[in-house]
């Protein structure tokens, strides 16, 4: 599959389309065929190296968090999800793959069903900018 990646920090010209292995969903994850992804300030900050003190932010890596698409694979424990379901959500900004790819694996709790009538491009603009990012809650 193809994904937008960068091998070193820098301006937009460090981005390149690369052939990478398709991701495989693990426990509690789903594999989504990405139909749309959006760009956030966080994305250019990662690419430019402003977050290089965060260990998972180092290149080589992909880029992008927000996405909308169709589930094509379900890992064990990803309850309530099914192949063919239209979803939108966010990939972890610290995952090395990023949402600017043909396929992405995300946590089951980081996506939501895409309502009928909402286009993929509209939904992909919502998660980070709209404050819809799911955050793990501490166990009491």
C-alpha cells in the first residue's frame, strides 16, 4: 500500500509517497480503508521536528491523525464493529503509520460510526479540530 511519509524533519518537501506493508489489526483494533484524511497543526509540527523530544515522534514515520473510511478488518476484542461499517475518528499522533495512507489500524474506541448522509471528507475534518478525540480514562 502507499502512505505519505518522511525520513527526516523539515519543510513539506521532505514528504514522499512510499510503498509500505499493510497494517494488521491487533486486539481491540480495526483496519480502516481511508477514504479521506485531514491535516491539523499537530501534523506539520511533528513533520517540522517541533515534537522531537517525544520518543514516538521521530522519523521515519507517516503523518496524519484524522480519518474517515470503511472498516476492512477487525481484530479480536473490537466489539460492536464490522467489516463494511463507515467510520470516522483519529489515529494516535504518536503512531508511526499516520492516517495519510491507504489503510490504517486504529483503536476501536478511537472511531465512531459515520452517520448516513455525512460525506467522508466532512467527517475527516472533525476529530482533532472538533475536539472529538477520544482519550483513555483512568480506571478508578
